[in-house]
C-alpha cells in the first residue's frame, strides 16, 4: 500500500483481480468502497484475464510488478484511477508502467498523483533504475502526467512517444 496526499494505492491480490474482471462492483463491496466510476472494458478485460492473472498464478513472478494497482480517493472512498507495471525490472533495471483514469474523473490530478506514488515506490526497489512509459502522440493529457512527474522523452516510434524516469544511484 502506498499513501499520497489524497490517495491510497493498493495492489490487487489474485482474488481481487478476479473480482475486478468478473463482477463490476463486487470488488468495491469487498473493500468497503462506494460504487462510482470504475468500469472494466476492453482491452483491460483481456489484459487482466490473459496476461495479469496468469502471471500472478506463477510463484516465480513478483506480484507487485504484475498486478493492477488501484487508486482510492480516501475522502470519497472510491476508486479513481488504476495502473500497472508490465513485469519485473529487466536486465537494465527498467520497468514499464501503464495507467488510466476514468473519463468522469479526468483533469483532477489523480493520474499524476498515482504515477508519482508508483514511481517513488519503484525507486525504493533495489533492482529498479528506470521507469518507462509510452503514450500516443495525440494523448497530450498522458504526456502531461509524465512531464509533471519529471519523465523525459527519449524516443518516438511512429505515433508512440516513449518517456523515461531515471533514478540517481
């Protein structure tokens, strides 16, 4: 669990992930949260079902680098955003992060705050030297999230921009 100014970031367990994809509001009920804006749609259903859950079932994988992290607004007592790492650090110490917030909650700073919390957590992991993220060239809001968190642009491949955050070690 990670605490930021407004948010509590929780990594979902295998059972919680299964609730995440199978029942729209059972996860909130189990966690004592209010039903609000979370809606699981494609491609997240497929990513969690065919990528995330199988990796959590493998004891060789570190679940914190494979699960979905959920942001809870402590005041509102509801989910406001979600993110995940796309696996453990590679041989260069790099992890990739993906993230999103719900349409009704965009432009409220939740994603910037969540990414900041996850980057800070990643920096405390001994094998992580760099966090990368990609975003489409048209997705200015996502680019601003990364820029607010001091990521720098390091590559462009067709319509995708790649950003990185490096830790000083």
